[in-house]
């Protein structure tokens, strides 16, 4: 999971009176504890104060002379809407509108005025805030001046440490005949049939039980009974003790088992009474030409051809897994060797993206009723901070190495995607050329390719990881 950020977006976001975070860009920082004083024009004074490595405050003083053009525009706009006795709607003299409603009109546009001067100050200093700025103070003295303070986050200065020549191991897994046969057996089970029997003869059986949890003395625990729990004895993830207890089970029989639920050895063992209500024998589908045609939708026509295709697919899977693990190892090394503060708005945006991802995986596109948002954000914060760190480091490395994505590279990606999904190439190309996410995706690939090419890689043969 992750979030895509434009490197340098336009300042088209207004500040918020509350410190609500929304990622809109990546910024430049100034040296800590310094104060920058300058004038946007002769009538506007701007002080930039560094509150931390990632937090700045802009204090801006605007004189009445600079405010008047903004107010005049607001008076004229409001004039078309006000109704004053003796005049048709929108036809009252401007002077009368200003006299009756001028102060209220001015107060209503102060937020917009502050945003305009804030954006101009940021643009002139090439400061690129991260997140939505927050108004922390506002002092308007009619006919004199408007002073306000806005706080915003920036990208921290990141002195790059070692990111080239990293020593890292690349896991390599060779597909074995046993692994291939295991995949074939899985397909045979998925496409097999079941038939009711009275007893278990081998692991290829489903056993349905009523499961009663017992206390240490063997007494049934009230309210701790499950009905029609189905166990597949050939499932390697099934507890060994349950598998052994039901190895010779018969319909109507009762069997006792003790096991530790889950994979945590610290959990307390559980005693259960298993009453068998149903037994089904699994009849494996034969691995033949018919199965090959069925499973591949006709892409292969024989069992031998299917077997070769399966090996090719497995080898491709493990090759991609190997590259992914190599990349993860390089990234972990780089992130671990850099220590710098991460803007809270960036962490918050990533946490928001995690929540949205959970929503998107629900049928109704809503969070589950028992979803604890506060706990989820707390538990996910370390991951978000880590990912935010890597995002900032990627951008810093791209700057240092002058890595960028050309329009031609975007077009090549668009052509590949168009062929894959069957959409007109020109339409996809036009969309991708406008898409910041596509450009970011290609830039991430380019950065990773650069890091891999400059790493000291040692290959290590490994067994297939469990699960």
C-alpha cells in the first residue's frame, strides 16, 4: 500500500484554520533557527521563521494600500447580490454598499486574501510546502493593516549517506520437481469431487465435527461450542494433533485433541472434544488432457504441455519474488542508515491511504462496522513513517543522480498497458502523459534499477518460504 505525490504541485490549496493534513507537494527547507525577512512588494512584509527541520511559519504584514484592490473586487461582486431599499437588486451605488456592508465584506474575504499573499510569498522564495497550511493567528485593523501567521510543513534537508555500493544478498529459489507436483496436486484437489463415507481411510478426507472446548479437567465450557466445523486432513496448515485425532475417525465417533491455536507458542494449549457428524472422501481429478484444457481455458491442450507451462509460471513467480526481495533489502539498508524527521502531514496522508485501501476492498466500499480507526492508525504509524522516509529518500536520490522520466518513456509504458488491457493506444498514451501517478511509477522503477545496478549483490540459494 502507498500514496503517490506530485513532486512540485501548484499552490492551489487554501490554508485551513485547523491543522488538518492533506498532501499536496514536497517542499524545500531552510536552515534551522534562521529567520528570513523580505518584502514581496514595498507594502508587504514577509518573515519566514523555522520552527523545526520540517515546520515553518510565514508571518505576513499587508498594508491597507495593498488590501484595497482585493476589497474593491469583493465590493463589486457583493453589489450584484445585495438588495437596498429604493434601488433595484444589484443597482445600489458602490459607496452605499461599502458604507452598509463594507466591514462584513472585508472580513469575509480575509481568508482568500491571506491565501493569495501566502502563495505569492512561497512562490517568490521557491518554498514548496507539504500538506495544507494552517492559519494560526490573524489580526486585521481596518484602514491600517492585516497581519497573519501561517504554519506549514516542508521537506527536510537530507544529507545523503551511502546508497551506492551496498552489500546485499539476493535470494534465489530453484523450482523442484516436488514443488511442481505439489502444485499439480493442489489443482487436482480444487477440481476433484467428494463422496460421503462412514470412516477415514487416508488424509484425502473432509471431516465435519461439532467442536466443544474443554477446561483442564475435561469439563465442557459453556458457550464455547462450534457446530459443523469442517477439517481437511490433507491440509498441511491443520494442527498435527487434530489430524492425528481424526486419522481413523468414524461418523458419530468422539475424539479428544489438544492443540495451540495460531502460531504463537506463548498461547495456552486448548483441549477440545470432536464429535464427527460427516465424513467426505476427496476424489482427485485426474491430471490429464481434459484437466489441462479446463484449467487453462484451452491455452494448453495436453497434460505434458500444461506441466511445462506450470513450471515456467513457477519459475517466473520465483524470479519476480527474488527481484522483489533484493529491492526490499536495498531499501531497508538505505532507510536504516538515514535519520531525519518526517513531516506529520506525509505520515497522515499515508495512513489515510491505508484506510481508503481497506474501504476499497469491501463490497459496499465502507469500513467494517467493527473497524477501530484510532487503533489502526496507531498500529500502522511506524509503517507509514517508514514509507514516508523512503518516499523522501527516493526523491532526494533522484535529484542527486538527475533521474527523471521522459515523455517517450511514458509513451512506451502506455503502449505496453494498452496492449495488455486492449484499449486504443493513443487514448492510453494521452492519459498517461497527463498522469502524475504514471510518471511517479516509472521514476520509482528507474530509481530501483539504478540502486540494484550499483549494489554489491551476492546470490544465495534458498528453499521456498513456508506459506
